[in-house]
C-alpha cells in the first residue's frame, strides 16, 4: 500500500490525482499545494513547491513513500537531486527526472543537440546569443518563411514565436535577445519550419524500459480556427485520428527507443514521463520539443483513457520492472475543453465565483485548472479555470457531451473555444 504525493495545483495534477485515487494499491493520497478539486480526492498539503525543504518536510511528516511531480520547474531546478542527497528521502519513489535529464525541457539548445547526437528526426537548427546576432541574421537569410524562434530556457509555454516574414523575424529575434523572455531568452534557437499536424506522445520510462501512454492533440491558440495568441492550451483530444498504428510504429522505432537509449548511453538516469511534441509531416514523425512531465491540458484527456492501474505502473517503475507492465488504452474518445477567464492569455481578473449549473453526465469529468477556496466558495484563480473532459464511443459524441458539460460551468467573463475537435472530424472524413 502506497502513500503518494502529487506535486502541483492545476488541471494536470487534478487529473493525475483522479486517476491514482481509484488504485487498490493506494493507502493515502496527498497533493501539494493542490486545489479545491484535488481536495475532494486527496489531502491538500500547504507546501511551497519552490521551497524544496518545505516539500521534504511534508513528505517526512506524512510518511509519504512516492512523489509524482506535475510541473516542470521543480524538476528543472533539481528536486529529484535534492531528494537523493537526503538519506531520509533517498528511498522515496520519485516520478520525474533529475536536473540533468530535465535539461531536455529546460534548454531547447540541449534538447536539439541530444536529438542530433542520437539521430532523432527534428528540424534543422542553429542557436545564438546576443553576441551572435549578426550570424543569426545570416542564418535567417538561408531559411524560408515562416521562421521558428525559440527561447532556450523555460518561458511558461510562451517562448516560441513564428514570424511569417523575414523583417518580422529579425525584429522578433532582436527583441528576444534583448530580454523579452528574461533569462530564458539569453539564447535563441532558430529552426526550419516543419509543415504538418502536431500531436503529443507520452512515455513513462524507468531508464531501461518504457510504456507508451495514449497520445493527444492540444489546441494552443486562444481563437477559433487556431487564431490569435498562444496560450497554455485551450483543449485536447485523444486518440488522434492521424496517429494510426503505422505512424505510431515509426514514432516508437525512430523516436521513443532512440530517446530512451540515448539517455542511457549519455549516463543520464531517467525515471519519469517524457512528453514528445511531434509534427506529422506527410506521415513522417519529427520532434518539435521534449517536455519532462505530462502536458496540460493533454493529461486531462489522456488519464481517462488509461484503463490499467497507473499506480501499479509507478510502483513497477520504482522497482525497475516496467518492462513487465502493459498500459491498457480505452477504445473510447476523450475531448477536453478548457474554460478560461476573459482576457486570457493577456490581462484577466481573478476571484469570480464558480457555479456548476447542470448535472454532470456519466463519463464527464470536471478538472480544476485555476481555482481556490475563498470564504467557503470556489473562485477563479488563474487564466485557465476549469477543464471539462468527456468520454464517448466516438470523437463526435465526446465532443457533443463535453460541450454540454462546459455549458453547465459558469463564472463571470467565461470563454472557451467552440471548434475543438472539428479539424479531426474533418480530417477523418477526407
């Protein structure tokens, strides 16, 4: 029996908590700091996830023997290394890589060099600092529009810019190197633009073996028809119609296996999730980016499609026997809609009371993304407020059910996209 702590406070963590809460292997479940949604399934702990000593104290006081890290910051900043250096915590099963492995997300330049070293298909690139701006302009001249500019470090999912003409690309590059994204943009990776359709593949690995979880496609733009500013994610769909068995075999052989093998050959112990952002270019997979945790809102669509015991998989990972496990994927489709505050991803207000005004249908799940309790009421506390996921036998049915579900969520200035999943329905009919 396990005492498990999930670290984080968003919809991703609520979905992980929801999935783990049904395991027969679970003794007690905690979340730090959690949200009003996780509080219905777990004990929320008032720990500061930026303060590693605070997390360590919570783990020791509550006799926690497994930690699952939701967001990337604690991993990039070395939370696993902190645990391994403490003799009282070294035996805690820790789901997430150490600082070196987390560089796959913490540095775009590092990740591109890793892919290049191990022959993993990705777009051609070069990276530059402020002192190299002349060479960077020269490299832009060799590329065709549009142009992909990425801040090297963590920028909250907003460090990628895709100018459509050369003059804009030069201006954007100068702005980035001049501090637009702070320290994250001290170096900028310039890539060739890949033409295709994006999807996300999720892997759980013990550094030797791996499990491939259900794939997903997210929707990053604020506006319908994928227009407007990039956000942390407005919704997600799983499975992805164009990720058929033949395509996923290519992904496994060309990307998943070489990634896990490359980490091992580089002597980087890696125990946790690898999120592989992919582009399907005419049936051929190319890596856009790595993340070292589950995605949000993809997790809210992926977790409900895992029929096997996620906690059993985590236990096997901790014991180095992941190769004997099998993930059971549901045949159902999941669609997640994120309800956001008006004005997001720019200026928005917080503190608006939430109301659930309709009965929740079977196989419809509400995951709290940015909420808090205030005077006994649940109020909005972020740009992304609530994620509504529906499961059904087809994407169209899941879509209809999810939109019925989100219509029952109410708060001032609520906004959500109404076109999620339509592109895949149309893709299927082509």
